[in-house]
C-alpha cells in the first residue's frame, strides 16, 4: 500500500491483515462469507493503482451460492485507518469448484487498467477447453464495473466466454506483465 504498509491474505484462515511498522493487525473482514476447502479460500489480492484516492482492493475467494459454492472476484474499500474492509461488489463469479482443488485465482491490474484474473480448472479436465466455463482461464474485465474487457477475443458474444482472455490452463497460479506489455500466466 502507499506508505509501505503490506496487506496480505491467508487462504485457509480467510483473514485479511496489514503489516505496519513491524506489527500485524487483522482487518475486519467477513471471513464467514469465504468458502475454504483444499486449495480454495481467501486467495488472490490486488491493490488498485488509484488506492491513495479510491481505497480499493480486490480479492479472489471461495464463496457460497444458493446451492453450494463458487470462486469469485470481489471489490472492497478499506477505511482510512486500514481497520475495516467494506464490500463494494462482486465483479465476476461462478468459477467452477469441486472439492476445492485447483481453485487458482490470481489477480493483477494491467497497465491499460484492466483486471486480469487467473482461474483454476477445479480439477475437472474439460473446463479449460470449455468456453462456457470460467475455469482454467485467464479472464480480463473492467475493474470498476466488472464488465468484460472490450479487447477480449469473445467480447461480443454472450455468456461466460465474453470474459475469456486465454484458455486451456490447468490452474493459474501467477500472472505478470512484462515491460513490453505482454501478459504472462503460469
């Protein structure tokens, strides 16, 4: 965060914390809304480049739905004292889950302002090739509205595929952007 404070998640404990001047303090966060199982929990975290003005962060996390659970990306606002995270909205959700294996979920704001999201295949081998599944992909979206990024290959189509940036991945664990602007996932 600006000023050198470190913010971090703990996947299996579903906690959000800050490290400032050598002391760790938990941020009030609705951990009961996080589904934790296997490799899924409170996973990816990204700080908005405009944090000094908008106080916004993004998490990728397991969650509960009416009939079970999913993985989704949520936007939050931190208060000025870094004590409370207030949910703004779920930007994109419905990532497949099974037992919690291959939850994936890495986040990065790119230089053009889009939010890149790496997802896991939920240990279901057909998800990476299925354009109607958000599992086993990198997704690209508008970080404020959650809308599909206009440059996505299937942006003009309907359904989940409009979020797909790349597909055919097993369990994306890292995303990066090189100085030449190319996007990479591993």
